[in-house]
């Protein structure tokens, strides 16, 4: 399982706060430890050198001018006994002679230091058992020696630092003991800081959710004068602008809908009269009582008048949907009967134009017959106008849904047009601005399907042609859902 950095702002703030606290504690403890350890070791070194010098100064005058090996061994034993609690071990040598005493005291680096002319040299060694290595030249012959003359007697000493190491270990333990509570206590201010930061963020989130749901009057409380307060002020300004723009858009949309409804209503009566008059004139044109040019002109006027009347009816229907005045009058009906009536009323019974694939047995469906007729008629008419016959109508009840498919054998819908096929006044070919359709048929079909709580989709068939699928919830005559 892959573990990532926490995504929430609260855990991020807490973790960042704890990390900063831990880093600060670690840095402080490290600096304190290094300073304290240096002080402890320096003090131990100075004390050891001072005590060794005192003991050497006290015992060296007792040596003969030309000490022998036994004299040096006795001298070393006296120095070791004088070390007391320091427990040093010493060695002594005459210039150019082997060392007498603790061989590990006379290290190679100390010997090199003496050869280079150093008069005192100290080194530290060991990590688990640290020790001090001291070399001290001794002039045991004259009280006032020449500083340019290298003395013959050299004293080496190795001093264990176990006590000092214990003090350093105690410092480390104290540092860890102080860091652990500091990290635990850091959680409290971290939670407090996260709460102070997240409270205005939470208010902004709640306000944004309300704004998204449509409550454009929502505003966020502005507390303080920090950056988050500035963000809340900006949010409130944005919300006020959105509310103003939305109100203006609603006002303009309402005016547009009212204008369309008013115009359609005003055109309906004169258009009805014009359709009636052109019908009478059509009869005269068919009878041959009028000159050919006049008859052709009358047929053209009659056709355009019927188109305009149909468009006005469609506009009035759309305006009812926009105003929320469209209602559903559902009734139980036989599926084969309502499909057959739709085709019969429009003269589409000929199977060369429309082919039906319906259930053999009677299937009762609960729909609004008038609106279902509008949906089916618009889909079939669209297939006949813009596709190619025969248009196939398939209907079946599948599970809890009534599915009606209307497909044609035309070229299909261009892919770039498919997402907009149900938009009002949208036509696939801008050159067909004078086509027989109003550009509202599919939009009206979609609105009627939605009124049934169903869905209407458009797609292209693999072998060519457009396919429209209507899916409506299917209710049994007893009121249940099948």
C-alpha cells in the first residue's frame, strides 16, 4: 500500500509545526551539547596537565643527572601512584632511548611532536573510551634551562576520561529527555494554530458550497485583518458580483421568454386566418381556375404560411416549458395503439417509410399520450427529413424502463454536431437555413421526455444513420414499478 503525504490542511499544519519544533529542539540541543562537551573536555585536559606538571615538578628533582632504566621505572611508578583518582598511566624516556612504563602512553604522534620541537602536546583518542595523551618535556638538571636546548627527559601520560564521558552521556540523555516532552507539547499549539487558520477557511468552504447550491446571497464573515480576512472580503465581493449578474441574467431571460410568448400569441390568430385563407386559395390553384404563375405563387405562400404557423406553435410550446407551465396528464395506454395512432395521423403507415418493431402482446404503459405522440412524431419526422427511409421504430419494456429507439438509414449526425443536436434552432448544415424544420422539434421532444422523468440520447449507428433512444420509467397499471 502506497503511503503519501497527508492531503488535509490540518494534518499538514500539525506535521509542519512539529517538524519545526523538532528541528529547533535538535539544533538547540546539539549546540548546547557541543558547547558543554567542549567545556568538560577542556577542563579535564587542563586539570590533568596541571596535576601532571605538579607531580613531575615534585618528583623530577629526585632523579640523578644521568638516570638509569631502574631510576626511570621508579620515577614512573611514583607518578602512577600520584595520579590518584585520575588513574593515569605514565611512561618516561631519555632522548633517543626506549620508553619505560606504559607503552600505549608514548604514541607515535606524541613522539613526532617532540621531534618537531614541541615543549607540550596533548591529544584525544577513542570514541567509546576516550583518553587524553599528554607529552611533557622535563629539565631535571637546572632550574633555569635554556629554552633552545631540548631536554633529555620526556614524560608521557595517558589519562582515561570515563567520568567526563559519563557526564557527556548524561547530557545526551537530558537532551533527549527534554526533546521528547517538547515534541509532545508542540501538538497543543499546533492544534490551536491549525484551528485558528482553518476556521476562516472552513467558513469560506461552507459559504462556497452554499453559493454553488444557488444561494447567491451567501456571504462569509470577515474576522481580523490578516490574509484570510482579505480572502473573505474578496469572496464576498465575488459573491455580490455573481448575485448581481445572475439577477440581471434572470431579468433578461424572463423578458426574452415573455417577449417570445407575447409575439407567438399575437401571431397565432392572424396566422390561423392566413392558413384558412391559403387553404381556400390552394383549392382554387388545384382546380386550375388560376393562371399557372399565380397558382405557383399561392402554393409557395401557403407552404410558408403553414411553416410559420408550425413554428409559432413550437415557440409557444417552448415558452410553456420555460415558464414551468407545462403539465403531465399521464394515462394508461397500449403501446402498440399509441405508436400506431402517431404514424396513422401523419400518413406514415407505409412500411417503406416507417418500419415498426413492437411487442406482439399488449403492453400497458403510463405516459401522457399527447406528449408521447409529440416526441415520437418529432423523432420520426426528423429521420425522414434529414436521414433516409425507412425509419425504424423499436419499442420494448426492459426491466423498469420503456425504451423506444428511432433510427434511420441516412448519413448520420456529424460528430461535431452530435453534442448540440438538442439545442434550440441548431441545424447541422448552416447552408440549410431554409429547411422544412424549425430547429425546435428535437428540443421540444427532449423537454417532453424530461417531463416524464426520462432521458433522450442521440448517437450514430455503426452502419450509418442516426439513432435516437427514449428511456422512460415504466409503471404497471396498478401503480407499481415493474
